[in-house]
């Protein structure tokens, strides 16, 4: 019998440590796995016996003796729980299954076979395979990963770098955190393969300081990888690669790649104008691949199973799977990995069970604080890059935040501007000044000045087209989506005032 | 993870020098140095500015620019307990705004303030990655999911 109690930050925030201690106090060894992503059931304990793993959740220390005695009812086999059974787990295949810091467990579940194949393919073959897979940047921009790698591979430079962007600041997203805490070697393996592809020997993982657990696990995983020749002299081949874990300092804008590079260099996290592209002049002015955690963590499975297998999932130009994070006011919140194309409403109502409060869903925000709000009228939109773009939104890092009918949508639009004002790096005027004016203008509208609405629309246009990066450029998305879908909420106070 | 005890100036300088030396091999060592200095003293003491600037060959104005850019770095010690409450959208969807207001009202504070007895500092944080078990908070580095004003205040008085 093996006992699994997650070490994932969400599980710990819901009391997993006390549960693990309760098992230990009764003399049982506990494996601290990652999370299966069914956060509403955390702490989700698994008992492995007779070739199956049975789930119990949400477990409190008081349940532990009963679980061991067999008097507490199980949720059944983990993989049979409908939320889990309906997923296509490629990137997250190992997350929650293995001991995150056991490299042999990682290898026993398909780990390192992708890297071995990449070593055989050689740099050009690796770039081709990534291009064939159709993988696009999972951080939000959706740029083809293979093209980015090819640009860096062709660039000349004395030293090239792989930078893993783990500055996952979008509200409603936690996929990066989960994979770093639950399957850190997949991120490392992805970075090593990227290094082989472009000729880089040094990598950085830039993790936000708000993720202490992820920092701990990644730091330990890097040490273990070095000791076992996953890093250093890569699997005893002619390729060298090493990784340094760096910690952010509480700045949302550092999730933007050029601002992240400045931060890594020890500067203010101010956005750089592009061009030059980081692929040509990135960290320290040298050719640099900057990829999101999920993009890199998906690389190993692409090489393990083949580009065609990966590209076989998805919809149109959105190939493969996306770990969608369902959060906020939702009955079954968590991480749901599926091929692109599932309608938004199916995710929200069918998979996640609607609002936790049992009230009607009023809106969902997709893609973090810079993503548009979607009213239920748009719930037939398939979850994919172009399809969301066509609806005036973006999938971003695939966070879906659910709000019930008590949500004050004008307050949410105001918050979008307020957040932009707090987090603006200050480099460009539309973002730095526009966000402050945006808050003021929404307050004017709230006070009954309907004439300020065209002003707000104009301001949003200016920010959208005039800002240097996505912070100022996309803040208009949530604001405009509220204005167009919930116009009555903007007019409400005026009528009350009259 | 409450704040470290105050350290006298000469011992402090030696420790700062040691921290700088430990990171100088890195490419872009400033943030790792600042994180370690803050971990050692609970804030970035002003007497750390000159040695850091000198070691990295940057001006003190550049250093000030970095220190003031990032929310994490403090120029004075925080309260004995540091409470961070998430203000982001997913937590708002679960009543985070009312919960944080109740905490602030009980403590008699606004955001980024410290109680007069120096016991508690309350800071906003924009996402702890606990969005599926919102609202979320962090008390002295310890994460809390489905936080309520009562559980947070209880944790602070523990």
C-alpha cells in the first residue's frame, strides 16, 4: 500500500500538511505527489493498492484513521472521476501521479525518452519536430514555438540562453505553478531540448516570488538533475546545459518577456521596445529563447510521442492540448487539460458545474486580468486562439474565472484599469497615464456622467494601439467587454442618481 | 517566518559584504543579492546601498530605481506578522473584497499599513495561484485557501 498526499501549494493551503502528518503519526510512509488538479477535492489523498489508486477527498486529519480502516467512503479510482476521465492529459500526464522529485519515477513514466530522441535527431531535427507539432506559446501570445527556436538557432552569438518564464501573474491561472510543483523535471527536460535545438548552454527559470513552493521544488529538481547528468553533460552526450533558478520580486509586468529579461539582468523590470527581438538580442544582448513554463513542459511529450500525435489534437491552427484552469466562483475548480476546441459553456457549466454559490453564472473572464469578460451569450465560443480573438477576447494562459450574478461588472472594469495603474512599468504613456485616467473616467461614469462613455472608448483605443506591451495594450479588453456586454451596469447609477 | 531580530551596524556590513560576494559570479546578480539582504534583515537597510552599488558598478540612483520598482523590497522593517491578501479577480469572485475589508477594519488599517504596535502589516498581493480555492491569503509565508476574516485573524493571534 502506498499513500499519496499532495505537496501542491493549493493542497497545502487547504490543510494537506496536517493530513500527511496524521498518516505519518500512525506509522505510515507518505509520498508527497503533485496535484491531480481537482482542487475542490483537495487535500485529495490517494491509496494505491492492487494496481489502482483510490481517491479520498477533501480529507481532514480526522478522516485519516477511518481511511486506513476502510470506513471512509472512497471517491473511487482517481482516473474514473468524471472531471479527470474527460481530460486528455499530455503535458500533465505525470502531474500528481509521480513523486515530483524522484527522477527514476519520472523516467518510469515516460520521462527522458523525449530527450533521448531529441539527442538522436540533432538540432535541426529538433526544430523541425517542434514546428511539425504546431506548438504555440502557452504564455498567452500564441507565437509558434518552432519558429522562435529556429530564429535563435540561426542567430550568431558567443552565448545563447533559454529563459523559462515562470512569472505566472494572471489571476485565475496556476498551471505553471502546478507543473513546477508536480512534475518539475518535465520543465527541465524541455529546457534541455531547447538548448540542444538552438545551441544554448545556459538556462534560467524566472519564478515569481508569490510561489514559494514552486521555487523550492524547482530548486531541488535542478540539483537532482545536475547530480544525475540531466544537466551538466546532458546524458553523457556532447551537449552541455545548466539551469539557474531566479526569483522575481513582485512585479506583474515581469511576465512580459522583455521586462523579464531586464529583471534577470538586475534592472528595473521595464519593457523594451521590439525590435530587436529577444530571439536575436535577449538576455545580456545575446540570442535568447523566452518560453512559458507550459510550452517547455510540453516539449518532452511531443518528442516522446511524436509531433504528429500531438498535432492530432486541437482545432484549426490551435494544435494539441491546453491545460485550462477553471477558478473563481465555481463548483468544481481546478485544472482541466483538453484538446483545443471545447466550447466555453461546456467547460464552465458541464465540466466545472457552474457557480459554487449555485447562482446563475453572469460572466467569465478568460485569459487573466487582460482578458475579456464573456457573458453566457458567448458560451458557444470554442476554446482556441483564433476563435477567442474573433469574439474580441483572448485565451491568454487559459485561466477561466467564473462570476455569479452578484458580480458588479462596472467594478470589475474599474479594477482592470486600477490593476494596470498599479503594475504599469511606466515606460510608455498610454499605459502609465491611460490607466489612471481610465479609473477616473469610470468613476465619472459611475457618478452619472454618461458623456464620459465615448471618452472611455477613445481612451481604450489609444491604450490598445499605443502601448508598448500587452499590459497597456490588453487592459482595454476587459473594460470594453464589460461596456459592450453589460451596458446597463454602466448606466445604472445615473438612473439612481436622477 | 516572522521578522529577523535587528542586527547592529558593523556586523550588518560584514554580512552584507558576504552576501554580495556570494552572488558576484552570477550574470545579473542584483535581485539575488537584494533577496538575500532582505531575508537576512527583513528589509534593505540604507547602509547596504553603497557596498552593493560599488560591487556592481552601478550608481546609487540606479539601485534606488530597482529597489523602488519592485513591490517586494522594503526600506523599513515590516510588522512582526506580514499578511498578504489576494485582491485579484478570482478571489473577488468569491467575496475576497468583503473579506479583506473585514480584516482591515478589524485591524484598523488600510492596505500597506502596519498596526501601531508593530504587530501586523497588511499588503495586497495580485494572485497567489490559489484561484480554484479562493479567496486566498498568505500569513507569514504560509498559504491559506478559502480564507475567511475569522481564520486569518485567528492565525495572526496564534
